C-alpha cells in the first residue's frame, strides 16, 4: 500500500513535494484504506474521523436534525477529499456533518491527529486545508440557495438532469423517498411534482425509477 | 485618520506586527472610513467591496434570491470583520452576499486589491483570511440548521419558561453546561442559541445565569 498512498498523496496534496521524507512516512504509515458498502455510514457526525480521500465511489455529506431530517450539502466523487469529517484538523469548524457512501466507495483515511501534527509547522498545509474547506463553503451555499430559493419544479428538474449526467443513464434508479431526501424536500412534494412532470410527458415513473423522456423540456425548467 | 487605522489594524490583524512599514502604509493610505445610516446597503452582492472592519454598529449579512427572498447568514458587531464582502480576496468563495447596516455603523474599508496585494506574499495573512472565512462557515451552518430544523430554539425557549415557572423567578440560575445537560443538547449549541436569544432581546446572559426579558416573544417560539 505504501507506494499506492504515496502516489495518490503526491497527486492530491500540493504540499507533498515540500515536506520531509519523515513526514511523508508518518502520513503513509498511519493511513488506512477502507472500502464502504453502498449505503453505509462513513462518518456519523461525532468526533474526528480524519481526512478522507475518496479513491473511487461517491460520498454524500449532509447535516441531520435531532428528528432525523437531513440536508444534503454536497457529494464527493472520485479523487476528491473530505476535510469536514476531520473537524479536529480545522479549529474554526464547529458543526458536525454526516457522511454516507452512496455507492461502493474506496477511501484512504489519514487520522486527524496525524494530519494536524504535520500541518502544525507547515503553513503550506494549513493554507491548503483551509482553502479546501472554504471551497466547500461555496458548495454548501449553492445547495442552500437551491433549497430555499428555487421552486420545486426547477429543483426537481435540475436534480434529475444532474443524476442522469452523473450516472450516464436517463433512468434515475432512486425511490421517491430517496429523491426527496437528496433534494431536502418532502416525499409528498416530490411525488406530486413527478406526477405533474409525467402528465406533461417529461418523465415516466415506474417501479424501476424515473425515466427522462423529454430532456429539452426538462432543461427549459432549469433556467 | 492614519493613527486611527494603525491602532485598529494592529489590534485586529494578528499579522500586523510582522509586515513591513511600507505594507502598513499601503494599507492605511488606501483605507477609507465610511458611516452608514441605519438600513442602508453596505455591499450589494456584486463585485468586491473590500475587507470591511466594523468599528461600531451592526451589519447583517444575507443572501437573496432572484425574487427578493432573503436568508440572514449572520450579524457582525463592534470590532468584527467581514471577509465575504471581499470575494476577490478569497478565490475559493464563489457566492455573493449582501450586507446591510442594521444600525448606524462606522466602518473602515480596505479595498480588495490592496488587501490581496499585501496577502499575496504573506502566508500569515493568507491563513488569517481563510480562518476568518471558515469560522463564518460555521456561523452560516448554524443559521441553516436553525432555519431548517427549528428545534433547539423551541426547546430552549420551553426549557427557560418551564424553569422560570418552576422556580418562580425570571432568572434561571444554571450554567450553560447544566442547561445543555438538562436539554440533552451540547453546551456549544445552547451557548450559541443563548447568544442569539440575547441579540434578539429575549434574554440577558450574565454570570448569574439567564434572565428572561421578553416572555411573550419567548412564548411565541414555543408554538
């Protein structure tokens, strides 16, 4: 694994070339590779799971209320990093996120204290870490604006088109419950809107999921 | 004004002592002091208004939809700084915020390009800037959670009113730790919510405990 970690870290960490061999070893020796089944929990909002590098798969970051309501903040895809799961690394982050594997996912994890130890005396690492967090701030703001400001038809159209693009298939194999959860909406609302879309010939709803029929019309809704 | 700027900047910028006299002069010579009337717009979401230091008053940061719907992200009080109004300073911030003066406010403004120029070759400034932005990320997440989940404020209001009724006193002589424990919540959550209640004039928080100021408004929160 050593070479594998080294290879990946040298690609994703802009500071990799500037740290000592000793620091590199410390990071690699303490890294773990974990595979998550689709649907499993990667980080449950408590403590500091460490800095997660997603080699392959899809992770969903979300916040959750006491009653179990969820808001999806953003998704991570192949080659992306999760800093918010390592709240101990960034002192200024005081909120808890949850992370689920939306697909079978392979991750490399650097424990928070290990990462912090190396970052402590290295301003390049500090800057990289903060910049990664701040760029997610922008993603989250976007999600919030979607959720608050966009009408449901627009949001649903955007969601269906995004999913189709992401999976490379015009059939979105998700239940209405799942779609509602990912959109931060209620199942009844999504169900009603899908019925409307279907009556307008935009989609076809079946047990298999939602099939996009008229992509052009759906796109018109998103502008 | 020169001495005035210098005095304030040396207090708020942890990097002030480490930059050259030339850089200090460059920042001070390009700073402007602006007073805003209550209700006026400080930053309208477009472009880069610069780094704003709020000497006195209250600024509200919010996002706005095309239809004019608003979400308050957080408020700035005496002595605090606004980095989000200077999107040109932090490349990773790609969303627009609006800033209004909620009270008559005195501000010192450093133009974005001036601040960026000094920050460019100074990692201390970069780290300070990013850390300021990330800590606001936490504030924003808190506001979002309040707005979506709406349970903690309700629970805290219920708790305070119950305690007042039980003890026959409008002052709840408990630590924030104790309140959190009784509510089954986290101290940070309670502390933040009390700060919010206090800013809204519902309670007064002191070493003695929490004093209820506006019982009617607090009751409204519980329904």
